């Protein structure tokens, strides 16, 4: 079965054989031998992804599309599968339904596919309206979790067309989210920090996380339709954002941060009015959680900076409207991020800083921002650039320094960067001031280097600021000469060039037929 799945073009060309293979997979789904059901579900998903159009058209000699036939026998087919296998099966059928071009048929198929989970969901919500204690039973919590996971699987493959289904359960789902959140908070308040480790609280949190994951998956996969954002974002503000702000640190879900990062990345400037509310709910309280040390709340760290990056990229005007204290908090948190020893957090912080610099440079607050932060940013970037723990960020360090040096030599900054009260004499321009400041900074940090060497480096950086590769080579040569780097493996400093070399080699292999296996060339195998 695995081998058959490797040849989708053959399957697409021979319907009878494809149908036989899929029916055989359905037989394997009842086989109790270890691993067989997993193999059957994985292969089914793989085949459907590559051949989905074939299942929604009426083939020669058939009375109805295969997907309709499958949905009629759905309960029997999945009867012996484990929950995770059922989720995979539902995802596969979602791919089939997504290939149907007639919206009426598509909605009908979706309704039939979701009939079993919806019936169970309806029963639970109906009982909860009589007595809310029903939702506290562990078996009911597991059933709710399972239903949400099934919905997430279908949403991931169906995208926008999942709208009718999520609309059906959305408000009840938020009510369950709110109730479970209150249960978690009261458990942790009564039982202390250890209560968050109990199986009951973990189960409740799984439901909260899955709810957030379902909404995020749907909004992420749905096509860019503003009315979907208007329909789903406002009802979430209090149950999700308000809940995050009110909760104890141990009860805050990091998925809230990634959900709102996805929403802002998706709906961009349309979200600008909501940013102050998002900022108020998550910023201060999350920073307090993650800045105590570099270890606690690892999931919150990366997701927090991803959210901040989404705001800086798509809703920059909301950042401009922050008070100077709030903006300082943002800048401090970015510096804290790129100092982080966790590579992906440091990288997110550097990317975020680069975007902020470009956005402020193009705004009317250019002088104000750079007068306040230019020297701090330069100092902090040189600090991580010359720290051997931060070698993987070399490419971004170089881009940020280039951005700063190009800016001071341009006509964009019309006000002096120095404080007239603290310098011995007035500089003719910002370029001269920054040169002298950089020479002093590096001479202090590298006392073993002569003043001539440091001056040569700084002058070289300013002269090559418009040529990235020369600029980068100047910095790299300086680092390799320094004592900290000379005795180390410095391949991270050459990572960008190595990646380009690998890509050129791959392109060369692609140009010679037969050097790369067919199943490694993804694009050719997708169903048209």
C-alpha cells in the first residue's frame, strides 16, 4: 500500500485501480495487527491529497461520486479506529470535499461528514443547559476534546469552506472555554502551583488549547475574507483575551498569543483598532512572566515575540500611538529577545527590530525615535555580534548595522543624535558623531586591538555601507581576528553563503533528469 501511494499519476489515470486500493485501505482500517491501521490512515491521506478531484466526480460505471458512497458508510469504516486515526481520516475526507466545486454539494457533504460529532456535541451542550455540572465530568471533557480535535482536522484540510460548521459550534465553544477557564483558575487558586500539574487541570487546559487551535487553524486556512474576521474576532475579545489578562500566570495559554498573531497576519491593517485592546490584555502580564529568567514559560516567549512582530509589520501605526513608556517597554523587550540564547527567539527579536527600524525610518517620528534609541540599539547589537553564543544571528546583526550606518549618512535624520550638554564639542553631522562613538565603543570592548585597527574597521564599514557583501566581510574579518572567535569553529558566520551553495547544487541536480527521485519533487505530484 505504501508503494502504491508513491505513484499518484498512475492512480489518477486508472480509476478502477484507485478505487480498489482505497477500498483495500478501508479493510485494513479494521485490522487489529499493530501498525496496520496507522499505515492505512496515513496512506489514505497521502493518496487523497494527490488524487482528490477523482473522488468528487461521477466516474464511468458509477452512480454517484465516491465521496458520497464513503459518507454513507462512514460510521462503519471508522468503527475500529483510535481517536487520532479518526482525526486523520476526517482530514482526508475534508480534502475530498474541498475539491468539490459546487457549493451546495460541498455543504451537504460537510454536513454528512460532521453528523456524528455534531450529534454528540448537541447532546452534551443540551445536557449542560439543564445542569452545567455535566461539563465537569472527566469522560465528558475527553469527549469534548475529541470532538474539537475532529473539527480541527477537517478545518485544516477544508479551509474557508469550513465556515458553516464552525459557525454552528462557535458560540457554545466559547462558553465552554470560559467555564473551563474559571474551573482551572479556581483549582489553581485553591491548590496552589501544584494544582496546574494534576490530570484534571491538564485535561481542562487541553480543551482550551484545542479550542484556540481550532479557531487559529480555521482563520489561518480561510481565504482572506474580511467578513470572517468581523464575525469571529469581536466575540473572542472577552472570553479569550480578557480571560488571559485575568488569569494566574500558570493558567495562561500561550496559544492565545499565536492565535492573535495569526489574526493580525491575516487581516493586517483591518485589526489596527483592536491592537490597543490586545496590547493591554497580553503585553505587560506576559512580559512579567518571561523576563524573570531565560527558562520559564518557553512556549509564551516565542509566541509573544511573533505577536509583537505581526503588530509591528501590519499595524505599525498602533505602535506609534503608544505612550513613550509603553514604547520603551516594547524596545526593552526586543533587546531582551535578541539577547536570548534560544536561537529562534533571538532571531524573531532581530527580525522584529529590523522591521521596526525600517518602519520608523519611513515615518514622521524618525528623528524622535532615533534620538532616543539609536545609540542603545547600536551598542546592544555590537554586544551580541561579538558574543560567540550569538553567532547564528550574524546575518541579521549585519543587516541591522548596515541599516543604522546608511541612515546616519542619509539626509533623513535632520536633528543631532548627540546630547549637546554631554559632548565636548559640536559635531559637523551625525555621521561623524556615530563614527567617533563606534570607535570608542569598540576600543573599550576590545582593549587588545590598537586604535588604528579599530579606526580602520569603522571607516571601512562606513565606506562599504551600500555594498552588503563588502560590509559583511569587514565585520566577519574583524570577528575572526578577535581573540573570542579566533579559537572557535566559525561556520555560523558563513551560513548564508553555504545555504546559497546548497541551493545552487540542488538546482543543478534538478536540471539533470533522474538525479532526484520523483517522490522528492513535490510540485509535480499534486492533483490538478
